[in-house]
C-alpha cells in the first residue's frame, strides 16, 4: 500500500517545552486513521502539523504524489462559515484552491447535493445549525476532491443525529478513496470508523496499529488504561 504522507522524527516545541514528538507516522492511501489519546495528548497539534498549518520544530513531512498540496483538506471541531450564502461559501473555497471560474458553481452545487444541503444553498451560512455547519465544511472539502482529509474531533459538539450524519458523510469520502486522518475522543466512533489507530500520550505516539489489534490487545500500559477510561491526561 502506498503512503500518501510520512512524518519522520517530527517534533514541536513551544515556550521552552516539547509538546509533540519525536514522532514517526505513515498515512496510507485510502485508509482511515483515528488519532486517539487523552486531553492534552497532542492530537490537534499533530493534525495541524500534518496538514501544514504549523511547521514542525524538527523532523520533516514527506508527501507522495498528489497526496499533498491542493489535494488535502481539513475540517475542524467548530466549523466557522463565512458571511456568504451556503453555495457561495463552497464557491469561495474552490476559488482559493485555484479551480477555474467556469467550474466552481457546478462543483459547489454537486457537493451541496451530495451532503444534503441543496435546499439551503441560498441561506446565509452563518444561520446554519451546528450539524449543518459541519456538513457544509465536509461539502467544501468534498468539492476540493482531496486525496487526504484531516478532521479534528468533527463531532465533539454535535448531538447523536448530527454525529450520524457526519459519519455517513465520511463513509462517502472513504468510498471515493480518500484517506482520512481524524482525531476523536469517542471510542465507539473509533471502533466504527478506524482501519488504523494512532495512540498519543503526552505528545508521544505510543502505538500505530490496525484498529482491531489495538482495541483487542493494546501494547502499552497507557493505551490499556485509556481504553478502560482510567487515563485522563
């Protein structure tokens, strides 16, 4: 299986402290990788570095083929729509990505339809509910046709129905061959979605393993305690 992205000996420092790493991580094409760990483990920081929003203090990121650059997208825990209509929000994202002017509206409309937002196309994006905002963020990502999608706890603030809608949307990305790297605090969700798991504790990646193996027999004491609900930080 080909690797879309590799993190090699990546670390991040701030305020004289090491917050992440050294860390090695591989993201394979078409796989769903769930990043787990207690609060403060470095999950959000890892995703931001992997997506290129933050530069690592040391180490390097190696992107393979079109796994990087414009073929990546990221969805955050709290989606912040623009002061535009729902359709214009997606069109603007396509413009920023350099998509030809003549293609933008059709691609945006297709993305809204794919995520059940067509009826809201002319509505101001800022009046959407939390679940609708997350679906809009996913539609925006879908329109960019990413090979690699990062999601930072995208359902943490959502009710069960909205969570199911987001998970259904992620199934669409997976079926299209998009690799998914997602942080989550929800072990049930991780069991449902993950092909692989990365377990972080205090900025260190203690495990990267197939999901079934991780949940059945974690190799580290910290991961075992986390799965029992005994590791809070």
